[in-house]
């Protein structure tokens, strides 16, 4: 009789513990909290025109329909870039463009009439230099002035 009471007592104590552990265990196949948060996400698509909708906070505004592309900058003319001369040795020449010294493969900013221009020196020849800026290649010739 004593063994039956002991077994009943053990089951009485263990059953609540097992059910408590089972309810607080995170299983691998349970959905993650990120997936639960994603289910209720709100998405706002900007309408292409006033007939498709409006800005919910500023319904009378035409701002969502205006173009957001920036205005194109005027290109720098090769005339504003002046090849002042060559320095260095024959093995390692340097070109002086608008008072800035470049070696072959060097990049840098040069001050021009239009503002700063970022250019790259491609090749230095005897009386000219091949440069690249704005996606285009230009050859500047040394005039000797």
C-alpha cells in the first residue's frame, strides 16, 4: 500500500511541473517573433497621380506627384582645364593641370571656373595628357604659355 501512495504522490508533484515546462518551452518549429511582426506590417505605395490617391497627412499637397530627379549640372568644358606642363622624370612623369599635379592613374579635384571637378589622369604623353572626367575622356595639349 505504501508504494501506491508514493507513486501517486510523485505523479501529483511531477504532473504540474511537466505541464509548466511544456508551456514555457520554445520549440524550433514555432514561428519566430519577426514573422509574427511581419504579418501586420502596413505598406504605403505612393500614387502616380491624384486619381490614384493622395498623401494621407497632406491631402491637398501635390508633392507626391512631383518629379524628384535632380536638375542636370552643366558639364565642365575642356577649355576651363589647362595643361600647365610636365614635371618629374621620363620614367615617372607628372602632369600639372590647373595648378594640381597628377601622375598616371591619379585622381583628384581641380578648381575650374565652373567649380570643383573630379578627374583622373589616364596617360601622360610628351606634349599632351589624356584625362577622364564625367565619364568622358579628353586630351589636353600643352601650348607652352
